[in-house]
């Protein structure tokens, strides 16, 4: 609950600052067309986590539509992987499985200047199998030998909600860079007979809630000439009113 309060506080402060800055420069804002195009994107943080040998990593891509330059329905697909080895008893957990998310982002920036202040929500789902191995070991207290476990193919499922906040900026022409912070709340999980998984693909380290984030390289596609004309007309109106 404290994590959620902190996340919501940061989001509200960011929105308040954005609103005050917008009010300082009142002007006629051009209205974007209903459909402004689409975009595809990929998460850059996942390959970095994989390269540095993180306990869990993910490879993720997605696609979204753009309505009015404010509403962005989207879907995200990825493969999550985790391998964790215990130091004391040499136990080992492993899973690798796909996941998907669907949701919506909203852009709070009223100006169509290439920069966006985003907040959104997503629903995530995954169905996966996980392995757990614990070799025979000597009990450190009683000194007796304990038989280990070698469990394969435990079936798990997970569902969760994500609340996101972030921003985007235009790098060049149709290329953008965006980053966001995510608060994830687990809705439901199915675990195997030998215990719950350490990691849920797409969600992260298993628990009632967790934080995450992405750094996305975004490619706009299908931008209409109508959108550009609308912006040009809006700029003309602004100049005439000054």
C-alpha cells in the first residue's frame, strides 16, 4: 500500500506541474485529427538486463494506435526469463515463457510538439511452466542428510494490473524515445503443487505488488498528411492572434 501511495503521489505532482506550465502560455491549440497513425516499439532495457546477467530479464515489443494525439490503445508482447541459484543450498529456479498486455495510455500534453507526458493502465497475463531443483544436502543443524528435489514442468499462471507514468520525446522524424515507471498489482496466480514461482514472466519478482519500468524506442508509422495540415493551420491561427 505504501508503494502505491508513493507512486500516486509522484504521478499527481507531475500532472500538477505540467498543468501550471501549460497555463503560463495560453494559446490556440490546434486540434489533431481523429486518427493520427500508429507506432511500433521495443524495450531497450530488456537486452541490457540479459547482457549483464540479471536474475530476470525480458524481451518485449509492442504496437499502438494514436487517436487525437491523446488516446493510445496498445498491446505489448514479450518473453520473460529468470534463472535464480541459491547460495546456501545450491537450489535453482528457472522459467522462460511469453506474456502479453493490453491497455491504454493518455497524453496530458495539450501541445502537439512531439513531447508527451503519459499515464496509463494495462492488464497483463501469462501462462508458464517452471522448474525447481534442490540437490541432496546436509542439514546444518542436525547433521542429517536431506533428500533434494528435482521438479520439472510446474504449471503456473498470472494476471495483474499495471499503472504507468512516463514521458516521450521526438528524436528525429518518425523516431521517438520513451521511458516509464510501472506499479504492478497482482490480481491472480496459479501455482504448482510444490510451491509458488519466484518469478512471473512479464510481472517480475513474485509478490502482491512490485515496481518496474521500460525504455522504449518508438517508430511512428502511418502518419497522415491530414495531421500535418491540421498542425500547420493551427500554427497560422496562433500567429494571427499574437
